[in-house]
C-alpha cells in the first residue's frame, strides 16, 4: 500500500502532455495553447480615438483658437498631417491624423461658426487616445503556452488577427463501468440491482476539462469481457477510467484483466479513505485508473488523482485544484495510518464536514464544495484547528 503523497507523485511523473494540433480560432475555445503566441502586429495598429469628438494637437490648442476641418469616421485613415490651427471631427475607433495627439468628447465642446470651444477642465494632453501598440506591441508575448483558452482569450487572439492556434488535442478518455448489478437510470430495477451512477458523475466532471470522451463501455463482472474492454480502451485513449471491480472479491476482475492485458502496474491500494483499493497502471503512453466502485470513492479519487493528471496531460500550466486552509467547525476523529478525504462545505474562513460520509452515498457530494483532508497520522481534530481543504474545481457557488 502506498501513501497518498507517493501515489500522487507517481501519477504526476507519468502524466505527459498530449501532442498538439493547429485548429481554426472558431474551434479554440476550451482548448489549451501549446505554444506561446506573440503579437503579429501592434494593437491598436495606429493612434486611435477612444471617443466621438474632435482630435487636435494639444500644444497648438494652448496657443491658437481651433477651427474644425474635416471628419474621420472609423475605418478611414487621414494621411495628411493636421494643420496647427485645426481640429478634426473624429469618431470612436478612427485613426488620429498625423500630428493630432488629443481627443475631446463632443459633449464637452461647443461649435460656433466652425470654431471649437472646449469646456473640459479635466482634459489632459493625450486624453481619449489609445496609443498604437498600447494593448500589445508587435512581437510581444501575448499568451503563454499552457493557457486555457476561454471567451476572453479567443477574443484577444481575434483582436490580434490570429486565426489559427496550436492547441493540445483533447485528452481522450474512455470509461469502463464494471458491475453485473448495474442498470441505467430510466430502465426498471429488479430486486438486488442498483442504478448506475459512476459513468454519469464522471462524464459530468469531465465536461469541465479539455477532454474527449471516446466511449463508455459497460461490462459485467466477467474477466474475458473486462480484458476485451481494456484492450479496446487502451488503443483509443490517453486515459482509461475503470470503475468497480478493483477490490479483492471473487467478482473483482479488474486487476487480473489489467495483468492479462500486459499493462504495467504502478500501484494498487493507497493509504486513504475512501478509495483504498485505487489502482494505477499504464500501457505505453496510456494511463489507466481503477477507481474503487463505491460512487463517492469514485468521485473522490477522480478529483484527487485523475483531475490533476488530466490537467497535466492537457498541457495546462495552472491547476484549478486549489488547496486552502480553513478553520474546522466540528470535532473529527479518525484512524491513524490513512489519509481521509471528507466531503465538506467551506466558506472563506471555515470548513464544516457534511453528513453522509459513507462511500456508497452521493448526497454529501451534492452539497459539498470541497474535500477536507485529514492527515495520515493525525487521529483527532478539534473545532478551530486549521485544516487543509481541496476546493472542488467545478463547484462555483450559486
Ligand atoms: N473484503 C474487502 N471488501 C472490500 C474492501 C476491502 O478492502 N476488502 N474494500 C471496500 C472498499 S473501500 C471499496 S471502495 C469497494 C471497492 O470495490 P470495487 O472497486 O471492487 O467495487 P465493487 O465491488 O464493484 O462495487 C462497490 C460498490 O459500489 C457499487 N457500484 C459499483 N459501480 C457502480 C456504479 N457504476 N454505479 C453505482 N454503484 C456502483 C456496487 O454496487 C457496490 O455496492 O470494495 C469494498 N469491499
Ligand atoms: O473506501 Mo471505499 O472507497 O470506502 O468505499
């Protein structure tokens, strides 16, 4: 049996970023940038008016009355330098004519017989002008490799004229759900059968990652079928998640099947609760996780081990798994020798363990927004103790 720390280290060492591909910008959202993007040109590409108003040269205005001459809508470029005694009508987004350096908003002016009177006490030289290259200068690093591309990133890339981007391909995941007792929600349940929850919770969690779910294979507790499913999954996946059948019962075939498939066993059993029978193996570049079947153990192991592995394989440079410290609100006791992950609710200061901690129960996972981490060798915690908390990355409070 390995410690939680050793298990995590082992996974971290083997989770290599998947290769990258170039995709059109329209497909970049939700992907991870594989190479840095340098600005191909200055943005803005010219000194640009930020307001509808009048552009002029500050220093000339200090000395001369200004006469309005000409107009420059957005999209038009006036090449002629602005003569000292003139201001030009200009609109938001338009290029300043050479020589102009300041824009006054039209609301702050009075125009009388083509003379411009400015009534703006706070106007300063350079006001209302977006300088060329002020957003990003040509050649400057704009987005770092490993950045997650969301709406803001895609907009920024478009703004720079970038129309295709090198992104890691999605991490390909296959789920193998084992258990002869399982029935899909919607179908009638016979006595002794249970509704299958693990494929549902895992798919829901995977939606928050740059993942392509290749297939969900359902297999009964049968060695031959488990071997077949593993062989199918390995060929098409970077990560294989197997639920159930990893313990030591007569109908638990996952370990045996993984051996038969020639996978390399890395660990089986971790000093933790829930999810003690957690199993980790690999076949070439494919990582295989045997997640102990109890539904809350599956999700706990997913967030603690699989989520960070997938983030790393996706090429992300930052993790959304935040570890924080909070004051415990209740007394908690535990056995020594096992790290415990408790479903809990935390706010900015405190953390409270949920009821229903048993690993067959998912109701606590519905209410939890974090996992409270109780250290391997500690046996009791008191209210007020500072404890480690792992925020569940896909639970923004509503
Ligand atoms: N003698 C021992 N028995 C057990 C041990 C042990 O160390 N010695 N460990 C227990 C722990 S801890 C866990 S966790 C489970 C894990 O066992 P398996 O991975 O073999 O899981 P199963 O036996 O297949 O299922 C356990 C439990 O979860 C239900 N289940 C399984 N898959 C699903 C699913 N997709 N949706 C809903 N529910 C599911 C299944 O019906 C069982 O009730 O082993 C303990 N036993
Ligand atoms: O630890 Mo198991 O994961 O309790 O049910």
